[in-house]
C-alpha cells in the first residue's frame, strides 16, 4: 500500500470544485432545515435547475456566462416558488415526500427525449464553458498552480477561486440574515409557527422567502459544479440529496459554518476510503474484490451517519438546543 498516494489524494479533496458545490448546497439545506425547519429532500433538484439553466442559457440562447449564471439563479427562484406554493403548508414527512418527488420530476424532464435539442437528454450538456464562455474569462495563464496535493491547472484553479468567492458571499449572507430580525422570525417559525402566526406574522411568506434563499444557494452549487464538469441528469439523482444531507448533519444543521466544514469532512472521508479500501482488498487484507471494496465506503459512511444521528444529532459544531425535527 502506497500511503503517500493515499494521503495525497485524501488531502486534495479538501479543496475541489465538488467540495465547494456540496458546501453551497449544504448551506441551502441549513437555511431550509436548520433554520426554517423545512424538511427538504429535493436539494438535488435545485442544483439541477441551476446547472441546466446556466448551460441552456449559453448553448441555446447564446447568453454570456455571467448572464447565464444569473439565469441559473432565476431558475432556482422560480423552482422554489413553484415548489413552495403547494407544499409549504405541509409539515414533516409530507413536505419531504413532496420535495423529493419534485426533484425527481425535474430530473426526468431533463432526461426525456422530448427536449433532446435543448437538454441533451441522457447525454447531458457540454461545451458551454468554452468559446466565449466561463473559461474565456479565466485570468490565469496556462500552467500549474499551488503545491503538494493542492496543485491545479488553470481551469480548475479558476473554478476553485470562483467557487470560493461565491461560497464566502453566501456564508456571509446567511450569517447576516440569521442575526437580523428576519432571522429571528425564521427561527421562531422553526420552533413554533403557531406562536409566530399568533403574533401577526405571515408564516407562509417567511417560509417562502427561506425556501427561495436556500434554493438559490443550492442552484449556485449546481452552477459551480457545472463550471467544472458537464451537466448530466445522472448526477442529480436522489443519492446526491442524501450525500448533501450527510454533509449537513456532519457539520451541524443549525449553523452557518457547519455545512461548509461538514462538506469538507465528507469528501475527505470519501477520498480516504475510496483509496484505502481497494488497496486493502488488493493486499488481501479484505476478502473482497477491489471493485466491491470501492463501494464499501458508502456502507461505512451510512453507518457513520447512523451513529452520528444517534449519539450527536446536532452535528460536530451544532448546538443541541437549536436542533429541531419537524413533526
């Protein structure tokens, strides 16, 4: 076993476009579940809407990359409104079922062959970052940058820098909102919406605003991921939502920085297990094939999540007094 390569690949997962995209999506879930008490299992749908709106705006309508990204944000807002109008009066598991169904409907619409010319169907969309797109705005000359595990080419560095700026802005916005009177109302709705309604507040309007803000964070996560990789409906499956939930619960649901740290921890664990388990199988320590060993990491992550929810449900950085499970 080459521990040098294993360690290098593990440390590299700390800062990648995928990690940043997960952090943004987990930040959206923190807004939805951690602060507003909305049990949203459709965050993958928001990521898909953001990514496809961005790619389609470039390829079909010829928009510049920055305007296409704005269209991705607009698409996330519209999806939140369409999702919120019929569902925000639901509670707990009913809301969860509705949101996961909405995300799957969105994915299947992108997958259908009826809109192949626009969405690419199963093949997805690609090439939207070239020829006047996001890559042409890259300020870095060709070459390698960084050191050790954190060595990037110019394209990856540009996406990482862009993703870091977007993530920093979103973290600051969430922090500022939760310290404002609006944030205190949102936390009150999470604890007892009937009491907040008795005070004369429009609970539905506040929930809709929280759904939109969290949805925009999720859409930005999809855009950052699309700036690095092709857009494909196979990415935005239900398992993606549960991976983001894992990252959120690792860091702490009702926190601002917890989702970011949780995303880093999640991908570091994924990178470590995906390298060390096949190596153990190849060395004969594990009595399974290397292919089986590579999928074993999902079992271990699932077991870890179960233990986390049982013994520390507030997450690593969370406060148990702020934890709520919507009923």
